[in-house]
């Protein structure tokens, strides 16, 4: 029985091997070639030749190991590629040529060390050049008291005020050291793009009525950019009362007042002058009003009644689009000026602040209120 089972199994295996389901389909039309067991290809070098092999190491020639007789010209190693070697050689040659020409030009002009000159002499020449540039600064007085003009051959004209603060920096403005009237003074740059008051000066206002020793009330002081320059103008004998409602702005004003004794910060609402009437004395010379347009005229009128001296002046910054966006700027400012005249505040001058502060106008006027005590 064992032989029969073996025979049946062998026949079944042979039939399974020769069945059409297990033979691959012949799509090429050529007959299959049966391989004998001896002809079955064994793993050889031809099959494994597809696997990448390690590159063969060639012996290094002695010519590469020998140092070149030419100067290296700042190159750390010799390139192996011919094209890269040519490019690097050309670039190094150009750099060396440019360096030689620059050195010859500097030695001819007396700027570089050059042949026969020491490096210390070159440093002395650089220091002398810096001093000559510093001497090119031209600072002169402006027609407004306490304001100066800075002219340079490179920079544009800038507004300056002489620093009276003990601090090295108030709000990040530029500081300029220069000789003025035989004294070494420090000046502070005053940008018309950051201050409406500086924009009015650059726009050609005739008179701000600011002078040394004046008492100034500034409504809407903000972070104190303009207040610090007004503090420089009025000097140590003058006083600036800065009114600001914002808490963060009030902190900045407190910090400025710590090293500017002529600034008095007042953290109150400018529309309610009775709250700080004990902090601000009567007889104020100039009132600056830089409040939102809705409270501008009313706040200016109330503060003028409380503090402005008879014949004192005021400066208001009016925003035309906030007054009436349907009319032009001049008509809107004229309508607001008529409201000021009804409150015994007569406008004398008006200056448009374009292009520094588009849409704004500076109105300067005088109080026509009579002194009731006289």
C-alpha cells in the first residue's frame, strides 16, 4: 500500500507541475526552452555586477604631492578640478589686482599706509577725517526763540532744541554734540513727523509766543514728545504743565518729570479743569491744545477761562476730516474758528501741516477776555 500511495503522489505532483494554470503565459509567440538541472544559472559575478562596487583607489601621483612653486595668493589648498581651479585663479588674480590698485590710490591720496608709512599714521588720518566731518556741522538759531536749525552737506535741514535734561535719552531722539557760541552743547533732534508743533514750525508759522521763562499749559500731552522740546525752549525758569488722561502716557510723563524739574505731569481729564485747578496757577502765557476733535473747542474754552491770562495766546491743532468730511479742509477750519471767536478766543494765524500731518491745521490766536479784577 505504501508503494501505491507514493506512485499516486508522484503522478499528482507531475500533473500539478504540468497543469496550464501553473505555467506562465507565452505572449512572445516563441516556444519555451526547458532548462535541464545542469543548465540552471548559478549565482555568478554577472548577477552581482549590478550591485555598486567600491571605487578603485588609484595611486596618488608624486606631482600632486609636490608643493607648487607659484605663490598661493591666499588660497588654502589647490583645487582638484581644472575648471574650478581656473575660476578660483582668475578671481584671486582679480582680487589681488583690485587690492593693489586700491592701495596705490590710497597711498597717492594720503589715506592708506602706503610704502614708507606706518599703520599708526593711517589711524591718525582716519581720526582727522572724523573731526573734519564733525566740523562740517552747521547749527544756527531759528527765528523762533529756543529753536535751532541743523545743516549738513549730506543730511536735510533738521529742527533742534538745546538739551536741558539730565537724562541721556527721553524718547529715542537723535542727540548731536556741537560747538555753539564758544560752548560745547548737546542738541536734540525734533522731527516734524512725530510732533505737530514741529510740523507747524517747518510749515512756516510766524510766532509761537514761546520764550524763556514762559508758563505753558499743554492739553493732551500724550507721551511727552512735544512737551520735552517745549521744556527745552522755556528753560529752567519756565514751567510746563502737561495734562494727560491716559494711564500709560501718564507714567511716561512721570518718568520725564523725574529728570526735568520744569515739567509738572497732571493725570486728569482735560475737559474738567476744576479737578486740577490747584495744581495749575492762573496767568498761563500759552495753552497748547492737542485733544480729540470732539472735545477740542470746549476744552480749550474752559481751560482758557480758568488759567489763561488776559492777552495770552493759544495754539490749537484742528483736524478737518473730523470736523466735517463733506467739505474741504479750509472751510472746516473756518467754521471751527468762528466757534472759537464766540468764546473770546480770536484766531490770528492758520497754517496747514501738509505733508507732515495731512488733514491737520495749526490755529494760533489770542484771548480777548478782559480782566475783571482791574
